[in-house]
C-alpha cells in the first residue's frame, strides 16, 4: 500500500497506511464519497474547529509553531520558498539567526523530521517564528502578504493545511480532517486534541477570557484550508468538493484565512 502525506515527499509508515485503508474502505459511498481521484470525508471535514492562533500562546503558553517545525516541502512550493528564504530572514528577524542559517543551511534532517529535510529550528522553535507587537507570527506569511504574494506559494504546504489532512494513496486522494478517528494515521497525530482548544474545546480553561476561542468562532474544518486548496487545485475543483459537504448545517461564520500563524 503506497501512501504519502500530500504536499510532502514523506511516506506513511506501514501501520499508518494500513490504518488509512481500514478507515476508508468501510466508509466508501457512505460518509466518504469518491469524486474522481478524490475521497471526500464528509463527516470529518465538517468537524468544528477554531484556529484562534493569535490568542493560542496566551491561553496555552505556546502555539504550535513553537517547539516545532514544518513538515518537509517539495516541488514548486519548495522552489518558491528557497528563492525568498533568506530575504525573509533578513527582513523580519533582528538577531543572529540569518547569519547562523547562512552557515548551517535552511534545512535539517533529524529523527524529529523522520530524516526528511525540514526547515531547521532556532532556539527550539521554527526558524521563521517571530514576535511582532506581542504576537507570535509566521515571518513567511508576513513577507508574502507584504510582497503581494499568495502565502500558499511560499509557506510549507503543511503549515497552512491544519486542521485538514490529505493523504495520497492507492485508494485515491483522501481529504479529511484531524478527529479522534483519523489521528492514528494523520500527520497531526493526537497532539493537538490533547493540548489545544482549536480542535478540542474541552481543553479551554474555564477562566479563559470570552474572546479566546469563542464558541461562535468554531466553523467547519474545511473552511480553514479552503483558500489553500483553491490555490493548489483551482476554485472549480473546490466548489465540486463543497457540493458534497453539508456546510449549511454548521456555523456560517467564515474564518480569516489571512491570519499569520497558519
């Protein structure tokens, strides 16, 4: 069973690939709809999610760009990023990281990256995580917006994909989202559900300010990565996929997909 995390060169482990097969097959033509090469997980894509990224570190102590790094990149995404990578560092960082990266290189391969080349860490965090007016933001995203470039062109695909999961396998291209049922094979695992309110409202402290991960900010998981997928697959394809989703039964508030963290 061949399988790969879409947007990366990374293959799933055997047990993960088997879990994909065991998840998809019983649901085919039921909650998972085949549309051409796509396998549309209609239930998972409508799961409620709130990517309140600017308030994440205030509520949980850190966001997911801290203490971590992106999945690997390939194709046009990697080429475009490398073209701008050092310009971003010199424009939006004011420490020694740009000079250090000139010496060490942009990427590192360790057990934490499954030995695939990934953007290296700087002081334990993603190299491109910076602070601006008290907010933790992605310098790649900031640079793209400032230069009039679609962020999806420069940012690692995986950084903008969460909370969706896309897996390319012999069965087709599975489009799903992180849920308790997909965590066994998702690149995201169970870490987010255990630690963050974005996909698990039960993680929201009772004394949290009302505006942090507010209840009306939870919208279908699909909507958070819609802009990313429209960039890669075209608006026509996205509208075809949406025709299988019951988005009208979920909150209709649209997220701000220009947020810097994702």
